[in-house]
């Protein structure tokens, strides 16, 4: 992961894993899988679920619905009183871990709108279709390579679909047209759903301080409300539901406010690159060539080896992006292949008779042999 720590990680409440995460990634937000919590609740509170049909709704409300800690704590106490569960040991243990599963404590951490380990479980299921415990090591890697190839092929098809098709908007509004031009098909559908909910919501201007406006948004057929703040001087908008912070897509409440102020494009500040059609665009633009580590800066052999590693990692990243995009059409494939072959030839000319560090040998050596490349 290039030395980076994930913002959020989801687990199934394994104690050993929780301890390891705290030691290894102390700054990562550790959340518990909601699906596993429901499974454990069904096991430890089976009689409660059987005798009180409304318990499931109240328990779910404690997990998902509240935006203020005080409201969550009040609802939790009311639930314990209502179903006479104040002495339930499992709920007592879960309450001590509330910061890891109640969304009132986790909305401010980006999680790509995921609350379960379903993606991991899904990959486990896919892996089982390709490999078996009966396979030896060689067979395992052979079938694992098949899986990787298939996943990359599906990714290429999704990229091709995104590049050469435009999503169909349910209703012709400018901000939806803008979303269609920047977002991938899947994220566009999420944005469109939020916009659809926005048009059914009620809006009320509560006050203004300087250039900051406060709005109350009441979703259709809901009794609760959300607070949206809009700063005209900075163009900033924030909602108490914190969907953008949690999922990376503007919520229906903020879209209602933007619509009321005749804003017809998604503010640039609220377009996450990871959700756009240009998500794979080369990072080279943000990292000028002169910022890369150069051999002239190295003062000893160890630093030269480190320099080779840095160069290798950066070029691998760029190469991966190139082949992913170039593979989409015959024209770009042929263009990229010709360019790569020409580049290899020119690199070999420059390396001829040059002194470089061999990563596998501690001393310097003269590289006179041309490297053998396999171009697929």
C-alpha cells in the first residue's frame, strides 16, 4: 500500500484482529460489520426477536438513524427499558463497542458507503470457484492467475462501457447532465437516486449569519429532519447526515439546497476523483518529472538501490495505467505496443555500457547485455 494506511477498515469483531489493527494502523478507523452484528443479535436475542416484532426496527434505528450522540444514547436507553434488556450481557458488551458500529460515531470517516464485509466475503466466494484445497501450489497459482485475468477483463469491459456510453437520465435537469459527464455509470445511478429523493423533500430556511445559510430538510414521508449549512462566500455545503464524508457522494438534502439556489453543476470540491471516469488518469501530472528521485542525488550504493526501487514502483504504476487504457481498442493497443517497443529500444541504447546497480548483487556491474522483454 506504498506505506499508506486505510482510512477505514471493516472486520467481523475478531478480537485478535482488532488488537493487531490497533498496533499496526493506529490512525485507521476500525468499524464492525453490521451484517455480523445482526447475525450475533439473532443468536443472543432470539427470544426477543420472536416475541417482539418491533424490536428489529428499534435495534436497526439505533445503528443507522441518529446524527447526534445524545439522541442515540437516549434511544438506546429507551430500547433497553421497552424490552427489559438492561441486564442483557451481550448488549452490554456491544454498547462498550458502540463507537465501532453505531453510525452516529462513524459518519465522519470515509467508508465508500460500506457497512459490511460483504465485498470481502464476495471475493472469497469468487475465489472458491477457481481454486480448491486439493490443488498443489503450482495448480493454485495457475487457477489464481485465471481469476486475476477474468477480473481484469471485467474491469476493462466496465471501462469501455463507461468511456463509450452515456447514462440515461430519468429527468432532464442540468446537474444530472453534469453528473453523467463526470461520474461512472454506477456512481451516476447513486447520484440520480439522491437527486430523485431531493425533489420530494421539504426545505425551510432557518437563518443566516454573514454569508452562511442554515436550512432544515425533511425527507418525504419522514418525521425527522436534517440540517444543511451553505456558505455562499466559499461555496461550501455540509449536511448533518454526513453522507458525503461517509460515501463520497452528495446527499439528497444538500442537493435540495443547491437546487433551491439555482446551482446547476456539482461543485468541484464535492466530486471525488475515485468515482469519476478519469479516476485512472495518470498521476504523473501531479508529480513533475523533476520531483522524482534522480541518481545525481544518491551518495552511496544503498541510496542508489533505494532510487531504483522508487523508479521501479513509479514506472510500474504508470505502465499499469497505460496498458489498462490501451487495451480497450485495437487502435490504441497497436499504438501503445509500437511506442513501448520503440521506448525499450531507446532505453537499451542509453543503458549500453552504463554502470548501474544490480538489485540482486551488492556491487556495481557493467550492464552490456540487452534485457529480454516479453510484450503481450
